[in-house]
C-alpha cells in the first residue's frame, strides 16, 4: 500500500559532463576549461511483489464514502493507508492466476477473506465488482478502533482447475487376415494437468512502516 501525500513532488536529474567556457586576459587568448564528472548511478528499490507460483496478488486501501471530515488526508476513493477513527477503510484486491494468465475474477476465485481486523470476529468476505475488476470490502471503523498499525491479512483461494484432455488419431500396425496393415485409433491425451485449489495470504510484512495500514486518533 502507498501513502498519498498531496504536496509538491520533487524531481531529480544528473549531469554527465559539464563544459565551462570562459575568457582570460593572458596573451589575449580564450581559455576553455572542460570538467568531466562521473555519471551518477541511482539504485532503485525493487517494486513490492506478492504472490506465489499459483497467483500474483495486489492489495491496497482507499478512502470509503461517508468518512468524516478531518479523519483522513485525502478525499473519497483516494489511495490512503492512514485513517482516523470513524473512517471507512475500503480494501481492494486484484491479481492474476498464473496457470491461465487471467485476472482473478469470480469464475476462478473460490474466496477472498480479510483476517485479523480489530473488533471483527468473523473474517469478512471481499466481493468482486465486474465494473472495475476489484475485490472490495468496506471496514467501518469507530472511536473504539485501536490506533496503530492494523495487522490484517487477505487470504485468496483459487478454484481448482480440472485436467484438460484432447482426442487425437494415432497410427498403429496390426495384422488383418495375416496381412500387416496400418490402422488408426482414437487416443485421449493430457493437455494440461489438474491444478488443485491453492491459497495465498497477503500481509504487510516487508513493506515500509509508513506504507502500512494505520489507524490514528481522529482530529
């Protein structure tokens, strides 16, 4: 998850070689000085990736409608990870099923549930919205919701995929009335093996503390 900060963005650039041209009085000749600096190398951290061999999973949170003024730092539906007590936290999940390369939708997902939400005894199920392709759930916090980082988990379980076969015609030799002939028969061959139901649990482990879902006291 990312914290959206509505301040000016800072940009950076580097210069490889800089040529400085000036004039000097000695001998009434122009003097040219060239200064070369080594290119600046910037190391960028790898993007946060979650998932396993069965699926790639992304989870973030946005501001839900009806959140009280002053409880969050951005407007409705804006990306946010810091919420005041009383705000509605909308969880969103989307991803890819690696076996097929298809998005995680209602037809290939068995369930998506959120665990360990403070004050919520039954893990709520996220619902799929075909209009925008997200699995979503709105968590309405209150003045009793504990402040601090929320150690939630999102458990995604895929539907099993049955084995796929196809029928092909193959040639074989057999004796017919004492004469060897080439005949053909139909054989069922495996195209793709059965894929069992698989799960992945998303957590905030590995994310920067400033990017984790946090509840703070309402202003």
